[in-house]
C-alpha cells in the first residue's frame, strides 16, 4: 500500500509540474480575461480606418480570446466574401488557446463598400492588411496570418512584402499560380463532369448569363457539392450560407471572374510560383483531396518553402474546415502550437 501511495504521489507531482509548465493561454481565466483591452465595450469588435488612394474607409474586425504569443488574423476568400464562414473556428480555436481575429476586407459586408473599381487590386489589399496589422498591434513575436482561397493569395503577397512582421503563415486551399489552377480545372475537374451539362454551363458563361438560375442549377450538384463543400447545399452550415448571401458580386467578378471553374478576372495571370521560396517564416499549406485546387500541387508548394509543412484533408474540398473538420483543425492547431514552442520546422 505504501508503495502504491508513493507512486500516486509521484504521478500527482508530475502532473502538477506539467500543468505549471503549460502555456498560460491554456488557462480559461487567462484566455477570457479582457482586462486592459480597448475593445471590451464592443465584445472584441474594432472598426479600423484605413488609407487608400481613394480616401479613408472603415473595415471591421473582431477579436476572440487572449494569447500574447499567438494571434491569428483570418483572411477570407472571394474576393468580396465575408469573415462569416470562418465562424466554425469558434468550435476549435478557443479550446486550443489561440487568439484570433475575424476581419472583413474592404468591399465586404461588415466593412465599407466603395464603388470605385480601381480599389480592387492585390497590391492595394496588401497595404490594407498591413494597416490592419498595425491597428491590432500584431508583430513578429505573435502575428500569424491565415489566408483561405483568395485570402491565400493575399497572405502570400503580404508575406512576400512584409514577412518581417510575421511569426507564421497558413496558406489554406490556394495554389501559388492561377494559370496552374485553371489548368487543373480544365484537365482534371471538367472532364469528370457530365459533358452536356458542362457545355450548357460554359455557354451561359460565354453569353454573360451566369446570373441565370439555370447556371447554378447545373453547377451546384456537379461542382459546388463535389469540390467546394461536400454536402448537399441545403445542408451547408449557416455561416457558409450567410457568407455566400453577402458576397460582393461586383468585387468577386471583377477580380476572380464569374465562375469557380477557373479565373478570368484581374487575377487570371497571377503567379508567384517562382517567388514562394522567398517566404522564410514557418508556413503551413493546407490542401484537400477533392478541392478545386490540385492537392499534389499544394504538397509541392510546401516543399518550396524553407520552413514549409503540408496538411492534406483526405475527406475535404475547398472548404475543408467544414467537410474534413477534424483533420483541418487538428493540423492547424498542432502547427500553431509548434510555432509557439519554436518547433515549426518539418
């Protein structure tokens, strides 16, 4: 009995020591303590005034949690979508002790929506992100940037210009070349579709009739439910439904084009495949087996990065944070904690 008690006492001491060594942000009292924060009155919301070549505008952000060493800014897709589809992060990141920020880019629903088309350039968006970073007091000791889809393009561009401010980077469901994305759609995704229905959808695109209900009637079961979010559209979670409903069609079409079958807007020739090796901060590339983006190409991207890591979501598509949720968030939080612990290399 004495030996058993001694063993239990030793185990209790070991557990206590481990708890003492655990990062402070795992403590719920610390994570949810808003003392000294300037956004307490608004529940974490902060509207930031940004300067642009066309004047000053306001963009919306919202903080969740506290962690001095790990602050994740989320860049949504589109362009012209909203932060709303990131709300699934609420189910995972607080438990992982990650402080994170929702953010609607200029032109998106919660932020100002100016009508000047000259504002919708990648370079201008990069400067916007830098102003948001400064306003949120993020720096190289804590600032992690996650970009999904178009947000992945924006995240790569930001890192190529301002990586001195980054602690880490996450490129989620986005390749480093739009021509490569278009080639994958033409060579792999389109041949798997019903040829007659695909031809009809292409004809609607060619005639500028993508607003015709028939267009989405064709593409929803054949493309969106296969490669964007792998569940019946009627079952798509509320945050996704709201994000799509609030899409700024003008910004989206101008930059990306009207279709997910390939890009045809201002981004059509965007390509950073020869520059990715210049991003030296720890970087996680997240791909998915059924994505609109080639998962093998994304795996190769991770190898170009000096501190790259690849996460494959085998059940997921373009919105793998929903259709392969456990893989996505287990991999993301593991990477963030490794960065925090200084163990982010391969």
